[in-house]
């Protein structure tokens, strides 16, 4: 479904992505690992159109979307949960989810039954402002908002960052369900190998803007991955 092919991305004179390639397929979870500052978030922002690549292709359903605006990529079925969640603090939970309808098929409504089955807590807080939620609840809201647009690819940038362990388990359950039962393609950015290894079908480890190691999770050497994560 998604094929990122040897993309380069620079910020001024600083080159942050160097010939990076990545794949994501329906029903599969691809995890991008690496320490802070290696280019993981820049790669996600390039895929969703928030950063313009200098070379390479971003293929989505066989079409190069590298020149498309972020809104058009969202309408094409690419959902994004950014690092830090970026919910609207003064809008209610209901209103936060409704903002994603602009990218959904015409006439769509918030898929309440599906979302409340995944995140029951949100049903209790529909009229509560997003800024009044806990960090874990905000993360659940951010994922719910992305799902409101009916994506086929879901990109999650460090969804476990700053989240309590009980909510991390809930998020892992949801990610697994979306891939295995709903046939989503999922790209997950993480720093923690153990969490990624439990969920992922494929892993790509980034070091200094490059994919230094990657492949099916069962074929990777655990020690080799851990060494790269400490570089």
C-alpha cells in the first residue's frame, strides 16, 4: 500500500533523511525505531506531506503522492497521530473528533460505535474539553480523531510517550486490532524495542537519518538492534 522509495529531506543546509525507504502493507505493523533526533518524526511528516522531500518517491496505491498537499493525502486515506498528540485543548472531545470529518468521505459522521468500542472512556467525556483530559486520554482522543477520517493507513508517532502503563496496554491492543482485524496498514514510531517487537511485523532502525537495519521482526538480530539504539 505504502512504498517510500529513497527519499531525501533537508532543513536548509542540514540533511535529515538520506535515501530512506520504507514499506507498509494492509494488515501489517511497521515500526520505525531510533533514538531522539535520528529523523523518525521527519520521515512521518514527509509521508503525510508536512515536509517536502527533495528527491525520491512516496508511492500510495501505486501513485506518487510526493507533490500532494497534506489535506489531499488525508483524503486519500492516510491518517496521522503526531508526536505530542496536538489535540485542540479548548474543543470538546466530540468537537475534536468532528474536526477530522473534513478529510472523511462526503456525508460521513463520527463512527461512534467503533470508536467507543476501542476507547470506552471517550464516551464518558464527550462534552469535556480536550485540555482537561489526562495524557493517556488525550492520546486515545488523538487516535480516535484520526480514525474519524476513515484512513486505511494509520501513522502513529510515539503514541506511548509519557503515558501510564495501563493506557499503553490499551493502545497496544487497539493498534493490534486495527491491523489484524480491520486490515489497516500501520506505521508506528517508537524508541522502545520491547514494545515494538511485541507488535511489529517489520522493523526499521534509523541512525543519523538513514535506515541502518530493517526487515521482518523474526529475522532481526536482537542484539544488533539494541546496539543501534544505543549509538
